[in-house]
C-alpha cells in the first residue's frame, strides 16, 4: 500500500511537472507570435503614415 501511494504521488508530480513545461512552451510561442504580429502591424502603420506624409508634402509643393 505504501509503495503504491509513493508511486501515485511521484506520477502526479511528474504529470504536474510536464504540464508546467508544456504550458511554459505554449505561452512562450504565443507571446512570440503576438510580438511578431504587433511588430508587423507597427511597420505597416509606419509605412502608411510615411506615405500619407509624403502625399501631403507633394500636394503642398
């Protein structure tokens, strides 16, 4: 009975450990994906604003 209890505790501890590892990897890739998306969105917005500024200067000339 004692050995079964210890193996069950060890199995639960290993399960929680692997669950935390998978959660960490998932959050890591999730934040990288969000960071790349926002970075591309920022680059696109900057290009659009530069284009509009260039258009305004061209119309002033």
